C-alpha cells in the first residue's frame, strides 16, 4: 500500500489504510505500507518511511522527497503480488511506477475530492482545482481497478470519464468495538455531568469541513440550552474559529475541546455523545458518521457526498445541503427534545450500518485482490524480465507525462471531468 498519509497522522485516509492492513494481516496476508516520514511515527518492520518535508505549507501533511532506489529495493525484497495506491500524486506516482515496471495489478482508492484541498497549495485557484480533478481522473485510467468509498463517488467518477472498472467499497468499521464504549468514563474525565445532553463531533478541524457553519449552528442551540455541551474531538487550524464562535453565541464552558483521540478513548467519546452533528460537504464517505451510528449515536448532518450513502431520516436527520444555521439548530432541538426517542434512534442507527462492518468490507476487497491476482497470473508478461521492466518503466513515464500535461491543460480549458460535480 502506497499512501501519502499514515499513522500517527489523524485523518480518514490514514485510518483507512491502517484499518485494512491490520485486518488483512490478521487474516494471514503479508502487507507492507510505503509512507512519508512523519513526526512521532514509530518504526515498524511492516512500514517503509521515505524522507519527506514535514508540515508542508503549514499543514499537518508530509510531502515525500524522491527516493526511487529506496522503494525499488524494498519491493524487490518483499515481492508483492499486487499494489494498492491511496493517492493520485507523490507516492501515488511511485505506486504507478512500481506496478508498471513489475507488470503488477494496481488498485487505486479514490478517497478524496482533491479539488476541495487545493487551499493547502500555494496559488490556490479555480484553475488549480480543475488541475486536481483532471489529474485524479487521468490517474484512475492508468490503474487496473478503482475503489470508490461510496456509490456517490462511483457515480461521479463515471461522469468524469473514468474508464477503468470501479467498485464502491467503504472503509469498514469494527462494529463490535464501536458498540462497546464507556461514555460515562469519558464524561467523568472531562467533567461532563452524566445526565447532560452532549452534542458531538469527530474529525480533523480543517476549513474544508465547513466547521464555521457547524459552530454557529451548535452555538445557537447551546445558547438556548445552557445545560447542554458540545464535545469536539479532533485537532486542526479551525479549532480557534470554533472556540470564537461558541464564545460569541453561548457560554465557553459548554464547549469541550477534547483534542485527538484514538483507540478505546475514541470509542468512549462517541458513546459519551447523545447526538452527532456534521456539516462537511467535501467527504467521499461518511466514515465518522458510520462510527457514531455504530456507537448508537444518531446523527444530524447536511446532505452531501458520502453522507447520503450512510444516513437516513430514521437513524437521524439529513438536511438539505443549502440549509442555514437556524434550520440546523432547529433540527438539533427537534431530535433531542425526547431523550427516550433519541435513544431508540440510536439503536436503529446501529442496525443501519451493518453493511459497513469491517468483516463485510474486508471480504469484498480481498475478493477483488484475488480476482486481479488470478487474472494477472494468466498474462504472458506476468513474470517480467529486465527488458520487460525497462519497457514498463518507459511506458509509465510517458503516461505520467501525458497525465500531467492533460491536468495542466485543464487549468485553461474545461474537460468533461472538470465539468462534472456532485450535487
């Protein structure tokens, strides 16, 4: 697995990679991860850390430095049967080179709407967003198979002219683990009364998550309910904006900024919440929504990609994507005024995410792996010699050049891909 974000980085892609690699290894498969160096990362025999620039452009991301020989030597020792890429650039390009040179199947998971993240790059603009869309589309078409984390994204990729086979498979969650939290214990640690109404949110506190909107909506609710709390789990540059918004609208003591949480502490945090709120419209899958629902916590969220694949009005409330803060605050009031009914919704929510279980999703990915490896073994170039490897390297370098050229051209001229957007 090639990924630009990995533990201890906190984020959806890092968690997806670590979740599946641990599950596949538990089932007896050999898995290696190639990822950038990251502050605080522990050494592991299963992970190759490549040199990288830390905290690129003030973000919490690392950007790899070119080390093709290091990666090639590592893969020569490991001898993979299949390569799985989790980004369409940087180490994603390295994954393409490795797969094409070795004539191996390459799977790519389209985790992110990359055009929503161009603000992390200097000279952000509409043109740069089109470049990101086109680059991801061209990358998909250089892979053997594409995984979309939701049906919404699978449909979008088809609209964007991805011609490779696409499978919609979400990141699986451990239903037993998220159903076994101790919310009372978490509340005691953070001095939250056991009977208080707790609104919750989990995720990176980043501008693309629409958190200013969420803070204003929750702040309006808290102002009318002085005994309620908002529990925010996560870190990021939007933390200060959240604190400011709540201070302007309600009592700052009603806001609990719990920081980043992992493992059992994260499960306990979900269980400590009576309601989960979410307003991001840049998601490709509703991973944190599914985790909250697995912990029996109903959800109020704005309609958006990924969200509509998880949530319905039986397990929570999905508001129109253009709903305002007042409407969102009213939805919180409506769903929380009857605590017994809220608890019943929580039980329904847990049942509704059974299809997101890790065992189900891992089975689907492993079946796909096995299918691609079997098809590859029947090819004439399944065991490439030095000449085939050289040809493969020349082919992929040419294709990468075409990919980058096409992406840059999209900065000037719209393409079918850049004209396609999710509602």
